């Protein structure tokens, strides 16, 4: 069960094929970004082990709130301290979780309405 208020109405408007293609694109972006991150100051390791960004996506699920949370948590000088890439990874992960939640919502809805 996820906690928070879903403000991602844009995902609900997409068709099943669009959701699937969006998920594939986001996964490809994440797989391309992750190996390029440096582990300067063990930031990458801390992110993987959930030692940073403890509250996950937060209570409000929308990209603007993810960006604000990343700014507050990772600091205002993201490019200066090489945390900019970590911010991008965090935003990609949040988008992936939003798409995953939308797929789960649709599957649960289809299970609740039996086919006639």
C-alpha cells in the first residue's frame, strides 16, 4: 500500500499502450543513467541503500513536489557538489513508481469488474 496523495492525473489519461511505452522509456533512461553516476562521497551507495531521501516520494505525488523534495534534501547547489545526477536518478525513480502505481490501479480495477 502506498501512502500519499496521487496528483498524477496525466497518467490516468494515457492508454495501456502509452503507459507501457512510457515505462519502457523510463527504464531505458534509468539503465543508461545509473552506470554513469560517480560514487563520490558514497552518494550512489547511500541512495541505493535508502540512506538518503528517507521519505521516498513524499505525501504529494507530482513531479514538482519531487523536485522540491530533492532540492530540500540534496541541497540547492546540486551541480556544484555533483549531486545533480543523483537528483535526476531520484526523479526517474519517482516517475517509474508513479507509472507502476498506475498499472497496479488499472489491474485492480480490471479484476474488480468481471468480464461479461
